[in-house]
C-alpha cells in the first residue's frame, strides 16, 4: 500500500530534467527527496544498502525514470556502476546522529568518511557535474546563542558524527573545479512525517511521548536547536540542483529558516498545545554540548530558499499520524535508527 503517495504534487515542475543519484535515498530524508525529484521530472536513481528495507520507495518502484540499486557506498565497483551516466549526486548515505555513531565509531567513520571519499573519487572520474553533500549544523557544536552562527563561524565538532561530517565537507569542497561543482548543505535537525519514519529525533520524540505517555520530559529546556522538515530538505536539494553553477559551486549553505530556531521549552509547549492532556516535566541540565542558533540568511538571499513547514506544522502532522495509528508500534527499533 502506497501510504505516502503524491505528497509533492504541488511544486514547480519546470526545472530542467537531470539524471540524479541519491546515495541513501531510502532513508528518512532520502525517501522524500527521491519522491520530490522524481515528481519534478528528474531521472532518479536511489543507491542504498536498504538496511531498513525498500518500503519507503514503494510508490516509485516500477515507475519510469526511477531506478533502485542496492549497494554500499564503500564498494567502489558498485558505486562506479551506479554513477555511470549520472549528472548529479546527492550524498545522504551515512550513519546519522551521535547515538548511532557512538554504537560503532569505527563503522561510522568508515561509512561517513570512507564512503564519502569513494563516492567523491568515482563521481569525479566518471564525469558527474554536481555533487550535493548533506552535512549538519551540529558541526557548530557549542555556540554563543546570543546571536545565530553563519557559515563562516568556527566549526567545533564534538562527536564522531560531526567529526566525520566536517572532514568530509573539507575534502568535498576542495574538489571543486571547472568541471566539478560540489555544494555542502548543513542541515538543521530534521522533523516531519516520512515514508521511512524516525522517532528518535527531537520533534517526533516529544510528540510520541505526548501521545503515548501524556507527558514530555525535557532535559535542558533553555538550550537551542534549529529544525527543518524533511520535505523542506528535499526542496533545498532541488533548489541547489536547479541553481546556476556559479551560485553554488564550492559553497556551504546552512539549510533551515530563522523561525525554526527554537529552545527545547518552546518545542515542548508547541507539542502540548497540539496533543490533548499532555504535560511537560523539566529536568535541569547545566551543560548541553549541542546548543546553537543558526543563521539562514545566505540560503535565503542567494537561492531564495525559505522553509514551507513550521515546527507547529510538523508537530500537528506527526501527532495526527500517531493518532491514526499509521505506525502500529512506533517504538519498534526500525523507527529509531
């Protein structure tokens, strides 16, 4: 059953068609991106280990202009076969997030950095023109929250996850040339409903707790995070692919919107506003290594990008889906990376 069919039917479809490979295109962020780029008229290939299966792409399987290849980005031969004839690459494939990377730091480094190196090397060798890399705003680590940090702020990676992202960023940007155009997007924390759902990220985690337990426990309520809906991430990648080469080549963009910089307490209040009978409980936390506000002026001014989805929208969306029992058991390990 194609539960999430036609979720991107309303956006502009006049962009030039390109052949684009999405590495990690079956995941929480990748599946919405595959749907969006396909509906925009692009020829989409998803290259993914399919650790969580291919159900997120059910709506696309068998469609023209769509190909699914099961493979690992560390496998150079498989990568080379998949990249032949592609115009662009969107690199999402990774062990995502601090907890997941901490479970096996060596594998995280091998995939997030080693795999990125393989994909970058082969993409250059086979003539891929555009390379868009999904990095993270958590690269800023601890930042002074009195003012948002822009793309020129010092990077302060404080986890295996962000360390691998910073190193991959540097190597990818260094590869820019007259024939190869890399772009780095530092993503805010993702939220929203996706064909491959996750409930271990803050917005969905809080919303699930409110629905399931009628209580949201918040550690360090004054600490800041930037957030972005998975569909807005897909929109951001499409915006980069559609942009003039000189505007994006060798550039870094924070991806998100100023209104979606928020404190944990404000997120919690949004959740209890939408979920009846839910309450908040606070646990004092004096030292959070991931408190930062992020500036999004560059992506807005240069690319005209602003998010379509607010945090309130995302809480309402996830809450409604939970009440409809779209996921019979959202605590299932498949939804928690």
